[in-house]
């Protein structure tokens, strides 16, 4: 009974989002219930799809730079992986903090959450680099910075590619 009530509340909240249309197949709507409880707002809205793409592509790039480093040596692979994580984890923090509010009535909260997200990202990046260089021995600093740079580049490339795809879609529709 409780599951059904929660299911109806969550289903009503996400019924019109494009991500979940037709995704209520589970028994008693368990899929929607679990998905809505576990995912933050940024994963449930269409307007933040560029942010989702950046985070997913950065996670993939972490693996790519780690594999590329591992082809050179296992130590380079480990170092590149840690460098990639040093960029990706603070970006996830920023995305969770910065995009937790929406709407015109939340303008002050939105600005505050962006500042909190950006400052938290900066602190997490510094702490991550400090921990990597202080706690992980042996390490290849060049591979760490190469892994970090490889993941940072995704921040620039993905929004440009999404904009190109959107403009192509608009031209095809018109």
C-alpha cells in the first residue's frame, strides 16, 4: 500500500518528463520509485541534458586516459586515472550543487548554489591534487596532469558538439 502511494506521488512528479515516458513497467512502479529517489533533479530534466552529457563523457574520458596511460606503463595508467578523477569528481560536485534549483522564484538560491558549487569544485580539486601527490607513491606527475587535462577538454568539446547537433536538428525540421 505504501509503495503504491509513493509510486503515485513520484509518477505524478515525473509523468511528463521525456526521460520517463513509458518507463513505468516495473511491478507496482518500482522502477520509477527507485529511479526518482536515487537520481537528483539534474538527471530528471531535459533542460540539463548538456550537463548530463558532460558528466557522462568525462567519466568515459577518465577511462580512456587511464587506458592510454596503461598502454605506456601500468604506473602511467594509474596516474592518468587519478588525474582524470581529480577533474571528474569535482565536476560532479559542481553539477549537483549548481543545478539543484530552478525557476524564477529561486533566483537567489540558484546564484548561491552556483557560487557554492564553484567554490566547492575549486577546493575539491586542490584537495584531490594534494591527496594524489601526498598519498600515492610512486606516481608520474606528467601522467596525472595529462589525465586531468584530457578530462577538462571534455568541458569544452561536449557543449560545442551538442550545439552543432541541435542546430542540425533545427535545420532538418525547418
